[in-house]
C-alpha cells in the first residue's frame, strides 16, 4: 500500500510541475503566473479540486509519442469564490504552449458539461497558442466541441473568460461566445491570426499589441470588457465580479448584508445637474450615491464612454446599471454605445438581474460616418434589448431625454416598471433651438422672434411635467431622495412576473 501512495504522490508532483522548472521561470520572467498559481489567487484557500490531472494526449505523429506531460496543457476542476461554487479551467503555457489537443479539449468539455448540468458558472483562464498543429483536424474538432457547449450554456450559466497570455484562433472564438472577457495589459493578446501571418498575407507590419492587445480590444473593438495591470489584479477583480452574479438563470440573486441605509438622503444630488443645459456633469456621481456603499463594478469602462454599464447593489441585491454619460459626447447614443448597452441589458435579462437606468441623452449622433456604419441597426439593438427584457426596470431621467433616444432608454413605453424624473428633466422631441427653427422656419432670420419662440418652447416642453401628465413618468422626485425611491421600487418589483410570447428565439437585429 505504501508503494502505491508513494507512486501517487510522485505522479501528482510531476503533473503539478507542468512543463518543468525552466519553462515556469520563463513564464515568471514575462510577468505571468502559471496556471496553477492563477487558480490559487482566483479560488478560496484549499477549495480547488482538480479533475483529469493524469490525462495525456494520444497523438503519435511527428514524434509526439515521446513528448507526453500529465495534464496535457490545461488544469481543470472546481472550487469556490467566497464560498460559492465555480467550475474552472486554466491553460498551462508551460506545456506545449497551452496548445489544444483532442485530450486537452475533452478535459475542458467535461467541466463545461458539469457546469451546465449543475447550474454553476464557469471561468476559463486563457494563455495558449491555438490548436496543436501535430494533431490536425482532431484539434479542430476539439475546438468545435467547446464552441458548441459555449452556445448551449449561453444564458443558462454565466461564462467568464480571462485572457492572460497570447491567444489565437480557437482560443479567441470560445471566449468571444462567453458573457465577459477580461485581459491583462502588456502580456495578453487576442487575434484570429498573429502578426507573422498578417505580414505574409497583407504585407502589414504590426506588433502583437497593436494587432490584439488590451489597448485594442478594451478601447476600439469592444471584444474585451476590461483590462487589468497584472495577473493578480485581474483575478482579484474577477472574484469581485463573481459576487454580483447569480449561479444560473433560475437561481436567486446574490444578496449580502449591507449597512448602508436604504433611505439615505444625498443632498448633493440636488445640485448635480448644472443650470446650463449644455454644461456637462459626471453621471457616475449619481450612480455611486445611489448604489450600496458606492460600490460599482463597471463593464467596458474604456469603450464607448458616452454610456456607462456595470453592476451595483441596492439593499444588498445585485442590480445592473446603465447610464448616459454627459461628460463624453454629451451622452449621445452612437453605434458603439448602443451595442455596448444592448449586450449588457441582455445579459441582465438572461440572469434575472434588475436594471436601473439613468437617462441624460440628447439623441442619436448624426453624421455620415454613423449612418454608413449602421447606426439605425445598432440603435435598434438597444431598443430591442430594453423592449425584450422582462426583469424589473427602474428609470431615472436626470436631464435630457430627447427624440427616439427617450423611447430607447427604458421608457414607460418599453415596459419600464417605475419611471422617475428629476425636476431638471427635459423630455421632448428635440432641444428648443432645433425645434423652433423647424416650427418657425419663416422667422429664421429674426433672432429676437426665434429667441421668443425658444423661450415658449422651453416653458412648455422642456420639463418633466408634460410627460408626467400623460403617465409616462410615474413621479417627479427630488434628486436627494433617488436612493430611497429606487430602493422601494426594486423592493416592490421583487415578485414581478412578466413573460414574452413563446418563440424558439428572437431575431435581434444583429
């Protein structure tokens, strides 16, 4: 018996050593942790239970039968984050560069199946070189098996991907189908084909960072939802995000004890909106002073900054927050902002997370670049997402709500449950100047008359009371009471029941 135990410990030690001390040192030299070190940071102490530690590849081509390492380049299993279960897999770059073989894929598929069957989220840590070329189509088939499970799990369990090294090919397509992707700045890259292939095919000379670094995907492409400075920061932030998410689409929202009074008054909000309608202000202040203890986890903070999305809590329960940001482009809706918010709203609706919307939007961004880029269809995505959502929706209009953008931003007409407005709200088809220049075109050359007409228009339309008179606004509230009113609204809506007509699935305007 003793010999068997010694052999077991020897095999475990070999598996934990991955590609060996030299390759581990190389990983550390690049500022990266190993796969197992990452799981130590991500998961609660001593909670990780590994599966398939001794699995090896079955390839015999190109001398691979002589190169076998236990685990085959990926560490899989489950553990807990702040006591809540989670399935995990972590690519091990020290073993065959983390490349995917048939056996490697089977290990990932196993934890994907277990996560879906048990209604538990899954987190993937990616640091890999794509398909293992020596295995050819068997590796490609393995990727497809993973993709299929990504799709089946979508909207059923949360799926999170963390890009922690160079990733290409299938190792970017699988993350792209998950709910959230995060990157590590300076050491992680995502691209379909790397710089060398780009140079060969298109004759473009580009670095890995310029082609697919965090500076590209967190800012320009919107592929990634956030970037962090190093492995440890990324993993600790994933732990923080995980606390906001339910385990699956049928589970209750996570609820934590909170010491922030639900009826806290914030008198500073009474003066947040400037007297001038064109002066910007930071809507994040309204968010932080409304949610519990000023805690807000922002999603895609570096992309489409004219709209904010993220998670907070009200009375200890998770809420999703969407807010126009007047500090950037006056909070206007453009293609990027519409896509960003639409995806976030749909995630919240998938997992029963109530949505709080702060509105200060002058309309959709005009111009040929927006029209040529499909603003109509992209704007329709946000409209579709809000209209489709059946979760509790509470809306607060702080200032402008003009034109079709008023409709889109969780208006009463899109089944908004409770819609409030601050006294500073202006709800109209457009601003006074543009409106009177259309209505009173004959007086366009008379500045005095135009100014008079504008004053009349402002007095009649640019306030919340016309909408309130029609029931489009449930109440005009004091800004300082926003937290109290929002908390009571979400408390009222906890038992909300609303179902859309049966359908196989919708046809959102992609």
